[in-house]
C-alpha cells in the first residue's frame, strides 16, 4: 500500500465512521486492513447504487419526452 493510498483510506474511515486519526492508527494491522476492505466495498456499492439511480432518472426523463 502506497503512502497516498494509506492516507486516503484513513481519511475515508475518519469521514465514514467519524473516528479520529489516532483511533484508526491505533487499530491492529489486521483490524485496519479489515476496515479498509469493508469501507472500499461499501463505497463501491454506494457508487453502483448512485449510477443505477441516475440511469433510472435519465430513463424516466427520456420516456416522458416521448410520451
């Protein structure tokens, strides 16, 4: 893991869980890795949900124009 990726992950955990940086850095390495992977999976699911929502919204707009 690069230093930039490490700090991005810490920032993500701090924002998502409202933890302090010292709390995150105090985790055991396997705990931190687990939380990082869970956060990445969560963020990916959120991104996919936003994309599906946007596709549905655009589809509704197109259908209403053709009606």
